[in-house]
C-alpha cells in the first residue's frame, strides 16, 4: 500500500468520523453547568484510573472556575478524542501518547499541546491471551485474532511487542475493538488475545494470561503515557484557565501519593468499582511527582520543552515505520506541541 493511499484512507476515515461525531457528541456527557450566561469549558475524559477522574469526581475544576460551565464528555479511546478535536468540540482531553503523536503528525495536524502528564503506563496496560488458546508467547500470536483499540496507546504497544518478537503485522489478524467490545468478544471466544488497559484489563486477566505489559515495553524503549492536552487556541486565549486546570491536576497527583485511600474512593466512584479494586489499579500505574512534571525528563520549563517531545517524536517515527501514519514530522513539531508556559511556577504554587 502506498503512502498516498494511506494518507487518503486516513483523511477519509476522519472525515466520516467527524461527521458522525457532530451528530453524536454529547451523548455521554456529564454537564455540571447549565448557565447559558457563562462560557463553557469542554473536557474529554476516559475511564482509566488517573488524577483526571479524581478532579472530575471531586468537582475541583468547578470549584476553582465558578465563572465557567464545566462540561465533561466520556470517550472510549484517544482516536475518538482526536476526532473531537478535529471537529473543534473540545478544549482539554485526557489521551494516550500514541494518539497524540498521531494527532501532531500529518494528515491530522491537530492544533493542541501537551500540558500535563497524567500517568506513565506500567502494568495497567497489557497484552493478555485467553485461556485455552495455546498462546504462551507473543510468537504464538501468528495466525491468531488479536483485538485492540486502533490508534490507541494499546495499539502502539501491540505493534511494538510484535516488532520486538519478530512477528510481522500481517501474520496476525488484528481487529479494532474498544475495551468493552473486546471484553464481549473475549467472552464469546471471538478473539484469542487483547491488548488493552484498566479496568477492562483486570476482567480479561481472570480468564487469561499476560504475555507482556507496557512496563516491559517502556524498559525496552517504547514507553506509553496518558497525557492531558489543551487546544492551542484555547491556551492562547485563556492561559489563566490552563494554569488552574494544571493546579487541580497537580492536586490530584498529590492525593494519589499522599492520601491513596481518598484517591481510590474517588476513582472507584467514577469507575463503578470498589475502593479496593481502584486502589489495586492505581498501584499498577506510575504517577509523577509535581516536581517531576516540569523536569527536563517530562514537560520541561517555560521555553524549554522537556523529553516528552522526544518521546512523542520517537512514537511517530515508529508509527511511520509501521505504516500507521505517512511520515513522522521533525522533532521541532513535537517541541512546539508541549505547552510549557508558566512552568514550573504554576505547579509549585500548589
């Protein structure tokens, strides 16, 4: 398949997805405000354990920004969030690093920036083979059906795991399924393995075997992250709001480390699980300290983007090599894709 064909297919797919989104967006919305006289801040969230869910559950953003309506919309994957940004339906989003690498690359070229690192994937994202399939290694996936959410961090990690094991993509039947759909297919016996994230991952583990987790891939040079992004236009027009959003996200990070019981209770309420399950899920991820957020390893400081740009550039190069995007843009594109204004000061004010 030529690069031109890939580009045309990606553009066509997104054009269709945007059209559908314009009709359906808001169907899974928690709109905490309703005052038409106030401007609305539109946030995308996902059901994975992170500080973002703590912020949402405790209504910290609503408390900090009383002059705004706060509109939370749930999405199933980063690909859907990218589509919403293309449709100009979002101001902030909780999204994986692989979708961000795609979003900052052609043909999407989404005008958003990374403003926060929500978590670093560890054992909270993994490839699991269903019991009874005789799959005991990644090499055993040849000729098998493997589900993952396309254009997600799990998809990226699946491709990285196959590449590491010397298994070609066309030797595996990879199908596009969101987490809950992959669980249903698993229960029916329609798929042999799934690469996904919590909380669905824990359900799969009950009747499956973990082949590799994202923590191992990170050690091998293919880390994945959950990031908070902000529309570049919104950030330019409302830097004070971005500062406030960062502060409440930092407050959530601090709670995860300093009061894990309260953090687990908030996340359990959002995920519809028990505090014990939520606490176990939190232990499977890696959460930065507030100081680490603005370190050279991650976001960096005002005017000096950190290594997160290198991480995204590396992800884009890998995606291009796997023919998932036409080509990887230069490092400068990703450096510009990191929102460093006010760092580290705004985080240290917590």
